[in-house]
C-alpha cells in the first residue's frame, strides 16, 4: 500500500493489491515488484525522465515532491544523488522513500511504534577486544570501532546491541542498522565475538550477529574479511553457511530450506540485502560455489573499501 501511494499516488485497486500481495507472500523479492512498478505506464508518466546526472536530479525533485510533498534538503539530495550515481535503481529509491518515517507519518500507513533509534560509534582498545584480537592481526585496535545500536529482538522488543567494525565503514554500517531497526527487522542477539571466546561456531549457534574477529576464512589459511572488521554476519543460525553437505552452524540445517518461515531469514531483495547493497557491500547468498546467507562484506577494490 505504501508503494502504491508513493509511486502511483493512488489507492491500490483490489485486483492489483491481491496480485502483488500473493507474490510477496510466496517470497518474491520486493525489488522485483519495485522494478515491475517502475516499468508501468503510470510510473513512466510520473517519473519518465532521462537517465544520467541531469535526469537523476529531475527524478529526485519529482520523488521528493510526489512522495514527501516538499523540496529536497541539500544533505538529503546529495545522499540520494550519490546512491543513484552508484547504480542503485530508481525503483528501489522510491521504495526506500515509501518506507521513510516522514512518508509513513504523512500518510498514516503502518505507523511505527518503535522508540527513536539510538546509535553511537565508540573507540576500542586492545583490552576491549579481548581474545578476538592478537598481535599479527591485519588491523590494529586503533582502526576498529564499536557500534552501540538499537535493534528489534525476536520477541518484538527493543534492546541495545554491540558490534565491532572497521572505522572506515562504521558510519555506513550505522545507517544500515538504523534502516533495519526502522523496518522492524529482528536481530536475536548482537554481541562482540569475544563474549563467545572468539569462537565463530559458538557465536553462530547462539544466532549472534557479529563482525570483527581476527580469524581465517572457513577451511582456509588467508585472512577472513572479518579479520579486517569489513564483514558482518546477521542472524547466522537461521542464515547458515552452506557448501555442499556442509552446514555451519550444523543446528542451522533446517534453514537451508529458504522457504521456511522465520522473521530473521534473509532473502534477496529484502530490507537487509537492499540496505547492504546501498553501501556497496556484497551478500554471500548470491555466491555461486557456496551460499553464506548470513554474510555481508566489503570486497577489496570496491567503493566501500576505499
């Protein structure tokens, strides 16, 4: 209903609403639905402007006016312009506008009952990192930060979590966790991996969301992106690592079937994947040789690593 209002500026017709709802309820990626709206005649009539820098500027002006009923502020226009320039589809931008608190407040559609998001970026010391860091790790403690953020838990309540990340990506990840919070996406637990003896297995079995851990890749001798603080594992028990018959954690085997219902499951096109896409991070669920549904990272040579 928010997408109908934001993109087409009208109430959904019953047949259309039933059709799109049936696709969503069977697991169709929301971005596929957004793209279908984006090529509709109605969308083209309202947003049919040329591609490229000038076209993107006109597009944003129309989105702000049609969705938020106002002119863009300088900071907001710069933020969305950068995303469009990075290749984020226009349909996805409109979808994100439709999920904004400002739009929801204006339309009264699904008002949020959550308290305001709170987040803080905190410096850490070697002592703070405990067993997750040791001499010889590829980054020093001074290059790491602790994010202290609000998140929705599996009971629907709000709690505070902590995750250790590289300073270079701390601000971007703060945006991601704020988006997940505002969308109501639940994270069961978010604690530094040191609290699990820096055991990746123990952290995964506890369905603990974590990031920095000075360790090698699975079954390999090279540093994991986690060792740089440039990877995050989200709800790892219900989003397991799968390579052939190997499932990690083993207790996550029921969730190899990605059609099972669990609010913490990550699927292509959902708010988790879209939020990491927006900051240029890769999702392990798209890998071909294996599937690491919990894993998001900043790839070497990508814009997020600069």
